[in-house]
């Protein structure tokens, strides 16, 4: 009795398991080709019927099952299924067979190999693929090797062409040359067989193995009195990302304290192809100093995620130590395999300190929070040291006005307009009024206090503030008698706040 109960329990469990498998969509059906046709059809004719049988898991016939169909040509392009003649609406007959044939008389059907794809309409995972060659007299066409997708460095399956004469007989001993073109039409390397001679069946083959990813076209050209050409496409996929190659930013030179232009790297495989899955990859950055120490100090970012183009970028603020630096990029758990150089060619200028700045709003109301921005600036006369104040006795003297803003860390990275104001009082100083000018790339327009701070035009507009901003304000002779003073600062664009020095100005007296 106990044994019988166990048998019943096992039977119930097994039945439930079968039901679960059936419910999960797993299919035991199969599609099998049962005709004995040649697999070829002459262009302009109807092919013989292809016969596809539907069977269940035990090999039994499944009648009344509807099949779906698609057709692709030599170029791996979909062809309108109307060129397929499907009997009984594609429903299997009492023997479980569906009959289908190709109308090769249709202008949509060209010479070369075609692929008929059949599947069970209610179970599309159950499929059958049938090759069908459309032959054409006095023509060169593809009979094998269409729709291939291979990896770089991998040899594709043989690509076979066939050449027939006007009577449909094979053209033998005909020299055929092969070419490989990328999607831009550029001839590429990768043909293992560049030429051949047709055999007794009129066939000739080539092999492809290229290290460049992309869509390629393999073409065959028969060397006869007339030009006979046939071609097909092949897709070559890149390997996974393993290296980083420089794109932009190489060999920059800048002064200490300046922010570099972006160093841009792109993900590639070992053959230099951009991988398909290049987006979302983590990349680390580092810097090798002139003394050979590897660090991350000075980088705007030490880690980045690749974009849709497989690119990542970082920037570098040049330190005070002069020399050549190398910006490196590497994938996680891999050594740095790519880098670009940057030369720090001069240190921050040594300028007289003008003290901490003042923060105001547009109404010149001083804001309580203050700023940690430190200003420095001076004038050099005839190549001498920079001084905060200088007296010149000749209008032919050469002067150099320079300023340095050591920006408050809270303002670094903010968008700002850097401005320079020049106040000039002509002689006699005791009786003449001062005129204030705005130093701009276009000239020296006049600014009057009643115009408001918002009217001040920029010396450097739309600047992303760096830790140190060096301003080369003017170099040359200064033939302006009188007293000239310089004030400079920046306007934070998103806050409408102004940061500048008020107590100490750079001044020069020309007399």
C-alpha cells in the first residue's frame, strides 16, 4: 500500500511538472524540411515547393499549425514576403506539412542566395532556416557566405560566387579578383584570398579576416570582355574594451595655476576599434609628476564614466613645480596604457599683495559673508620688478600691468565675468576730474558710477573660475601723463555678486 501511494504521489508531481513546463512557454515542437528539391531556382521562374513538417516532441504530426515566414536576400535585406507563395495560408495539413515556394520572376528577387525563415506563429522560438539560391544565366552571383557576423581577427566562413554563361552552364577557368570596402567605400585589408579562378562548377571563393570593425562589402569582379560583378555584406564586431587612446589634449603648455584644456580619451579594443558596449565604462585618471611620482592631485576628476561615444575626459590644474607631467587613463584593475603630456612652463607670478577682496551686490552693498579671494597685482617698468605703485618720468617707458586672483574655493568652478577698471586723472591732478574706463578686448569704453555695476563690460567674459586666474592686462608704452589706477575683480553670474579689491589699487604716475 505504501509503495502504491508513493507511485501515485510521483505521478501527480510529474504531471504538475509537465504542466508547469508547458505553461512556462517551453516548446517541444520541431520544424523539419522534408522535400528533396535542389535548393535552386532560375531567375524568372517559380521554385519547387519547399515542404516543412511540424512535429510534436514525440515526433507525431501536428496538423492545423500556422507558420510565419520571412525572406532575406544576398545583401541580408528583408524582401517583401509577397514573393513567397504559401499554400493554405501557411497552416499545416493533415500530414503536418506546409508548402511554400519562391516567385523568382518578381523584380524584388535578385540573383544570389536567399534565406527563407519559417516559424510557428504561436511559438516563434521554434524556427527553421532554408537557403535558396536564385541562379541567373550570364551572371555572377553569391551562393554562400551571406549575412555573416564575426569578431575582429576571426576568419569568416567561405564566401562563394558562381559564374554561369548564357545557357546556364558554368563558366570555368575565369579569373576573378576580390575587393573589400568599408561603409565609406574605402578599400580595406582583410582578404585572405584576393583572386581566384572559377572551377568546373563555375565557383570561386574568398576568405575574410579583418581587424577593423564595421560593415564591410565583399565584391567579386570577373575578368572577361564584359564587366561582371557581385557582392555581399559582412559585419565585423569589435572586441571588449581593453585600451584607452588619446583623442584631444596632447602636448599642452601652460603657466602654473592655470587649468588645462580637457584631456579626452576613447575606449578601444586591442585593434583600435570602439567597442559596441563602450558606454558606462569606469575609467580612472592619474598624473605622473616630473619626479616620477604618480598622484591624482590637480585633476578635476579622478574617475569618469564613458559616454555614448566611448569617451572620457579630465582636466588638470598646473602646480607651481615646473616640468613635464603625464596625464594617464586606465580601466579598473588594469595598468595605465595611455597618457598625454603637459608642460608647466612658468610659475605663478610674484606680485605685490593687494589683500582680501570685498563682496558686494549690484547696489555696492557689502555682503556680510565676505570672501577668501586674495588679490595681487603690480606694474613693471622697463622689465623691472612688479610694484604696487610706480612713478615714470618718460612717456616712452615700457610698462606691464599684471594681476593675480587666488580665488575663494567656494567660487572655483563658477561661471563669472572678470573685469578690469582703469581710473585716469590728467594733470594738474589737483583740479582735474578722473575718468573711469573699462578694459575690454574691444577697447576702453567709459564707465560712470551711476551706470551701476551691472553695466561693467568684461575683460574676460563667461570664465569658469580656476583656483588661480592670471591677468595680463597690458604690455607696451604708456604715453598718458597723469595718475592711473587699476582695480579688478569678477562678477558671479548666477548670484549677481561682485568680488574685487577696494583698499589697495595698482597705480602709476607718469610725469
